[in-house]
């Protein structure tokens, strides 16, 4: 089951449970996904990696808004934004530790070398192309890039 299908299924679950905050949040996220899919010249279907990236942005947006409300003294609105962010974050895959991310980078580099690739800094794109789907938004992209550079350099 794709992440988008899970979100759609949870609309019914939240509706039956009477959980208005979760229902509204999930519907808003699905609307954002639909908008993104239809926004280009040609309609596209977002894959799980793209949906995960969108969910991360939506959760971050709500946390930023919560901080703004809190700074302005509107604690009730800040709490509502945090509640929405937590609902969205429940759909995100478990974050990787630094060690787990380094292990994935090491595994990809070892695999490419085993296939006969002579890796250097010029191979950065090839390595990142193989690493990115395995890490899939579960660890900071800049930090992963730095790990690859350190291993290739």
C-alpha cells in the first residue's frame, strides 16, 4: 500500500472516529498532493519518496507557523499547529541514525566498487543516485552528501 493510499484510507478512519483535527489535516495533505500532481503541464503520480518529501515540508511549515503563533502570544493556535504537525509526522518513515546512514553510504560505495566502478570525486553523482532511494528522506541530504564526499575524497 502506497503512502497516498494509506492517507486516503485514514480519511475514512478519522471520519468514523470523529477525529476532526486528524481528518482535516489528512484532507489538507491529500489536497496538497493532488495540487502538486496536477500543477505541471502533464499530470503526474507522486511516488512514496515524493509524498514523503511533501509531508516533511508540510510538517515543517506547521512547526514554523506554531513558532510564529507562540512568539505572538497565541498559544492555542500554536498548539493546534503542533497537533497537525504531529499527525503528519506519524506518516513519515522512522528517521535513520547517523550510523545507519553511514552504513548505507558504505554499502552503496562497496557495491559500486565490487561492480568494477573506479570511484573518485567525479563519481559523486553516481553514488548519490544510488544512495538517495535507500535513504529516502530519512536523513539530512546535505549530511549524506558530506558523507559521500568524505568517502570518495
